[in-house]
């Protein structure tokens, strides 16, 4: 394995980071416009606190499903519900 590469096991054990949450919320804000007062660092911090123990692959898949299925900005409960499929 080349330096910088990660194994499949390592990839599945990686957890959600603050940066990933911020990126995901930014993408959701483009798809589902939210009021300006909702675009705060606290929102990302709360979401990170809720999802920091979830695997990245599961989080990404659940958020992709939210983006494809929902008609409004997802709540953390929506992400958890879609994560159940993975």
C-alpha cells in the first residue's frame, strides 16, 4: 500500500468530522434554502455532536438519501432514519 493510502477497514472505521458536517450542511443549504439565522457555527457543532460516532460511509449515504428524498432541509432525525438502511 502506498503512503497516504488507507485500507478498506480503516475507511469504514473513520468517523464523521466537524469539517464533513460543515460541508454537508453547506450542500443541504444549497438544495434546501434555510433562513439566514440557521446558518451558524452552532448548527454544525450540534450536528457534529450527534453524528461524531457514525461512520463516514454511513453518514454520506444517509445524507445522499436525504438530498434525494426530502423536500425540505433535513433534521438530524432524518439522517438517523436513512442511516438505518446502512
